[in-house]
C-alpha cells in the first residue's frame, strides 16, 4: 500500500528529477500524453499545463495514489503498467520513478518503443541507488534471523536494480529510437530526525511495511534507524546529506 502523504513529505526533492526529465522532451503539440506511474498527481498536473490541448492519460497501480491524483483534478486510472500499450495518437509517454517496480521493464520499454509512431517521445526516470548504503542496510537487516522468515516473501529488489544509462541507450537505439541518456546524483539536504529513514519509508520500505504488523513495523524501524544514522550522520544544523543517484533517458522514435 502506498501512502500519498508520506510520499509527498519530500515533494520538492522528488519533483526535481521529474522536471529535469521533462525539460529534455521537446514535443510541441502532442495529440495524446501519458503519465505511467502518476502517483498522487501533483506532477501530472504540470503536464496538463504544458500541453493543454493534448489528451492526458494517467495510470498508477496504487488505488491510494489514484484517489489522491483525482483530488487534484487528474482523471487517473488504476491499472498494471504492463497492461498498457500506446494508441496511434500517443505522442508523449512519461514515466517518473515507477518502472523500477515493474519486473522485466526493459522488455516493456522495447515493446512500447516499437508500438509508438515515428516522432513520438518516451521519457523515463528511475532511481539508480540500489547499491547505496540505505539499501544495503535494509537488505542486511532483512537477512538477519529476527526478520528473514517474516520477510521472506518480500521482494527486496536489488534484482530490480535498473540499467545504467548506456544500457537503456543501447536497448532503445536497437528499438529504432534516437536516445539521450544520462545519470545525476542529487545531494539532497533532508531536515528532521531520522530523515533518511522517513524518506525510504515512503518508497523502498513500502513492501516491508505492508508485510509487517504495526508493532513489528515499529520494531523494524527501531533497528534500522541507528544504522542509517551512522551511515548518514545528522549535521550540527539538524540536516542530513542524502546522495541519491537517478538514471534518465529520453527516446524519440525514428
């Protein structure tokens, strides 16, 4: 289950990669624009503002996120992203921080690219921080005897680790696209106590939260918090530096 309020608690940091991505999509007057993994819709509305004459489709797998998006006036639908396919009017497809949750998403990208019409744009951003200390600490804690049986069904997704920029570039070039791919590590300045724990509670820890009772969840947090605090020490002014790598690519179908 996704918690839109928790996700939006760091909305400025989460929004910046979206705008860095969208700035490289040069579509001028698209007929139809699609937001795959629209989340709470706060960024989808900016796509409607940029392309006011386009038909806008917004999809997310989470009922909670879809409900939050609808409160912002976004006509969002709940669906599995793997079931979506473009129609002939789809000129722009954006997916921001969503495809890392989709198994075998590189195959899906190639499928979409082959189905889009010439001149269409595909813009994607995915986290590339699966080897970061935050994720290594989560995996280490889950592997300990206290938690391994309780959390064995949870896919902790270092196998979800996304491709590097050149991997996406090769994939989509082979699919007939012109590709611009890059990566950026944002040095995020987070406020508050246990700031990194609060950040990952809204994303990476979501499957763990769903698998545990309230009491177990608080116990898990209590064990993880000091490990994160050591890896990401709080500064004298109460803030914490949290490096976060992200991978981007924008492809235009030839």
